[in-house]
C-alpha cells in the first residue's frame, strides 16, 4: 500500500541530547539534524519567489497588453483553480509514494515550465502558462508538510513549520521586489528566466534527501524507525483506506471537529488577505504615485519582516503553550487572524503611506503567526499515514477561499473605481473566519484528544 522505496533515514537509538550527525547539529528537537529542514525551506522559498514575480511585474504587463483589473485579478485565480485540480491527488501520492522523489520531480518540472512565462507573446498565452504553473506549484505542499512531521518530533513542529512556512512568505516578498526591480530595469521577462537555475538546484537537493520512516518521530518512538508495524491504530486506518480509498479519507477528515472548523475558518479569512497582498503594489503605485520598483520593494520589505517576525512568534508560542494547553495552537492561530485583520483594516483606512505601511506590517505579522500552528494542528490530530491528504485538503480549502480574492477585488475596483474601497470590501470575511477558527479551540480540547495519532476512519 505505502510504497516509500528503500532510502529510509532513521534516528539513532540513544542519541545524546546534543551532538552532531553528518556534520549537522542534532538534539532532541531535531534528531536528524537541520539539513532536511533546510531543504524543505528551500523548496518553499523558490516556490514563493516564482509565484510572486507576477505581482511585481503586473503594472508592466498591463502597460504592455492593456488588460483590465478584472483580468489581472483572474491571473492568480486561474493558477489557483488549476492547482486545486491537482492538490488532492498530490496528497494521495504523498501518503503512498516516496515524498523526497516526488518533490524533486515537481520542483524540477516547475523550474523548466517557468521559462515559458518569459516567452509569452500576448496576454492569453501568458494566462494559460500561469494557469499550468499553478498546478505545479500546488503539488509540493503535501509532501513537504508530511516530511516535516517525520523528520521532527511533535514538540518542535510548530517551530520547524514556522521556518518552512516562513520561507514561502519570505520568497513571496523577495519575488515581489525582484519582479518589480528587475522588471523595471530589464523588462518583465527577465525575472522569470532568473528562477530556472535555483529551481533545478533545489530539485537536485530534494533528490539527495533520504526518505524518513513514516511515524518515526511520534511520542514513544524517538530514536527508532518505523512505518506502520506495531501501530494498531495506524494499521487499522491503512486497512480502511485499502477498502474505501480516497473518498473514505476525505470523509474521515471532515468528521474531525477541529479540522472541520480550522479548514472552514481559514478559508473564509484568507479570502480577503490574499486579494490585498496581490493588489497592494498596484494600489501604492496608483494612490501614492510610486514607481513599479518602489511599490514592489515596499511590499516585499513588509512581507519579509512580517514573515520572519510572525512565523517565529507563532512557532515559539505554539510549541511552548501546547506543552501546557491542548488547544493552544488553535488559540494562537485564530487569535492571530482576528488581531491581524484589525490592524489591516486600520492600515487601509489611513491616508498616510507611512502609517498605512506600519499598520499593515503588524497586521501581516499577526496573520502569518497562524500558519505554522495550522500545520502543527493537522499533525496533532492525524496519524502519519494520513497527513499527506490532510495537508492537501487544507491547501485545497485555503486556495479555494484565497483564489477568489484577487478576482473579487479587481472586479469591485472596476465597479466602484477605487482599489482602496475594494480592499475594505475584501476584509469583510476576516472577522467571521477568525471566529470560526477560535471555536475550534474548544472542540480541539474536548473532542479530538482521543483521535491524535489514532485512526480517522
């Protein structure tokens, strides 16, 4: 059933609390060292950079091809929609095949496809290429996230997920700035060409990683390597999956109250956030008469600082508080969304650029603090054999909600003639989304403790 190949890495029984292994620091929080985390960080980094180049070059593309804000908003929406078609199958593959090899194939093919973006001869050709790339970008998340849970134990996962998820946001910030600066200097095609080399290098790095044993980092098994042998709950779950397949997996996920609330709330909240992030450089160019490079660079700096600060804050709080309170990670995630939304609303209402940028920075950091905790929550309530499909489903609902944001804000902007007004409309779903996530805190503590590391079907 689970074909993970023969390239397993295993923790070494009796590993001292702090030592080195293959030249890398090893501790109880990272028995296999830092190398796997760095590789997974690199995957998200290059993914984030390439995905966000479009934001930095968007004004240049509109100047060259003359398309409306609605069509501009449809670009990321189309990419997200094609990604949705692939994300659930990607989760299934992550639970059944060797994840490090899957990452290598996905990142390598993505790097080669990026060349096509720079060769587009018109808007619709570019539109189709970005749509295809959207499917490729969605394939790496389930495997990467599942690997984190098998490379690192539960007590350090929020922090590892913080670095892994931060890397995408950092990459996104770099991509926006890089797209704007390189595009303004050399033309919009150059930024896409630059990403081919880093993409192929990261694909090779993933190929060299040893596949970890599934479940080898669960409580009571640190220092051992296992897959499903000796795990009655997981063996039961695997037997159920053999009988019923993917449909049973998805139905079982929906029956877990914490996941149901977290998935729904996050999808609603991110609807507005994603739309604002996409349109922010264009808004600043129009509203404050900034050039493409300056507007993209300012957005990139805010995203970079917010990603680092917010992820570290969320990861540290999530791990520390989770040791004392079962629902701590849910509270940190939901609270971050709610408070972040308040600061973003205040920022968009300000007429001064400096005040607006400062408030958006704080708001973005609080929003980012939710990401590592969402990832750790999924690992808390699912057995190792189901985490790929769990992360795929989470990505599916987040992308489903967020995909409409850029298109909706572009459409409202065309309708009312104001991007700022469209931003305010886009923030309406944030409060209900955050409240839904916070409701999961009670469910997580009261209901799901019995399901952690156990069957979901």
